[in-house]
């Protein structure tokens, strides 16, 4: 066997312990799809229905209103796009299931370099959103500021009184006029829901156990902030951080980020590095969602007939300030 070449002049010999391994990386993912504005044509809806699992197609067909069906379809396509493009699992081989609490999860084994890969979706108002992380535990919630459907704002707040702490209610009431108060209410609600979804518990969790000290007081559209602090049982939780942004003037998004159950020093270092970045949301259209899609079933004309017969959304009072 030939002897190894000596290092060139000016170069240092690299010992095996100094070798640098190139490990595939995956950055945080933040996607939003304008499901409310999407008015699918017959070919689009039939194409989408072919590209989700049969049980999800059946579940989507069961929604009473078209707006909810579009949001649910958008969510499934977002998840499959994420897994196909980031984990390189073929679209038609992806297997998704739901936990007892309804949270989607990937059944397929993930690559060893992403053992903690996880994702979460949310939809409300006009958007369906997704957040994914290679290391950190993630939860996401989007809320659209809307007037209550069947009561005044003060009555709505009275009904929801037990969902927030005294500090949070004081901040809501100090926000300005009733619309500003409602805006702050939904901001707090998105924060609480993002944490609940990240830890995977249901509606039985006492929301008064968690309290947020929001910062800045005013969010700006298209700008991500990570300044809000969370207190759990009156003690600040340094292990959790929260990204906040406005997709537009009425849609709040909160992303909860926390450590997973691991003692790996390498993982903890990745977490520290991940916290230095503030990922921005990318707004996707239907063509973006379908970029990597592969049909998994024959075309079903009944899928369009079912969708096309739905009313867009419930008839209700005006949901914007006058």
C-alpha cells in the first residue's frame, strides 16, 4: 500500500480526531397558505383529493363549510410537501396518522440526522400555517381578529374570563378601544394555543397556569419578534421561546419553541444556535403546494360534487370594525 502523501508546504496534517464530518442540515420551516382566498377549480380540487390519504380525503369531505374543507386540505398538502421536500420521503410513501388528541404525526422513520424532527399546523380565518423544526419541540397557532358572532365584545370577554390571568386581562383592557382589545385577546390566545399544541395536551389544561408578558406591545406585519416571556405556575420558563408575527393586519401567528426530552449536548448546542435565527413565513400558493405532489388514487368526481355543494362559511354579522 502506498504511503500517504505528506501535507503540502504551509498545510497542517489533520489527525482523525480533527476530521470534520459534513452532516445534512435542515433549517426551521415557516409556511403559510391563503386557504380562505383559494377558490379551487374542479381540476384543482380533484387533483388535491388524489394526493392525500384516503382517510384524510374522507375527513375533509365531512366538513360542513367549504372554508373549513379548504383549510384542512391545505394543511394536509403542507405536511406532505414538507416531508417530501425536507426529509426526501417520496410523496406517495408518506404515512400520516393522528394522536388521540388529533395531532398529525409521521409514521415513517425519519433520517438519523433528524431524530427529533417535528411539525405542527394550524388554521383560522383565511390562513393555514405550518412550522417545523429539526431539533426543537414546536407548536403553532394562527388567530384572525374577528368580532364575536353572537355577543358583544364585553360579553364575549366575560364568557372567556377564566382563560387568562389578571395580568393578561389588564393588558387586554389597556390595549385601546374595543377592537384593539380584541386584537390583543387573540394575540394572547394564539400564544397559549401554540404552547398547548407544542406539549401535546388537550383542552383540559388550565390556561391560567401559563401567563405571558408580551413584548413588543404592537406587532408589525411581516416582522418576526421573539421577545415575549412565558411564566408557568408563576415561574419564568427560560427553556421556551415564542416567535410572533402578523401575516396581515388581522392574522396573528405564534410559534412555541422548547427543548425536547434529550440529554445530548450536541442537541442542546443546536438549540442555542437555532434560537439565534428568526425565520420568516413564506406565503405559498396552490401551485407551490402541489410542486412535489404525486397522485395516490384515481380521480373521484364525487370529491368535487361534495365540495362544490358546500356553503363557503356560516352567515354571521360583519366581522370588521366600522
